[in-house]
């Protein structure tokens, strides 16, 4: 019984390592220079949009 749990533990650890390595590889490929620049430009554009919306001209007072 202990041998079975030991083998299952080894299989689980190896499987987890393989999954983690694949995720790290995909993250490394996604964070290359052009993608990082694109992500940064999107972030800056979002900030500029938020600032532009908050500084929009005031609406005139409604008088009856």
C-alpha cells in the first residue's frame, strides 16, 4: 500500500513539473519584446483615455 502511494506521489510530482514547465515556456514566449511593447502601449492608451474622460469639459448648468 505504501509503495502505491509513493509511486502515485512521484507520478503527480513529475506531472506537475511538466505542466509548470509548459506554462513557463508559454509565458516566456508571450513576453517577448514586441508583445511587451504592445501591452505597454495598450496600458498607456487606457490611462490617456481615462484622463481625457475625467477632464472632459463641464456640462453647462441647466436653468429653467
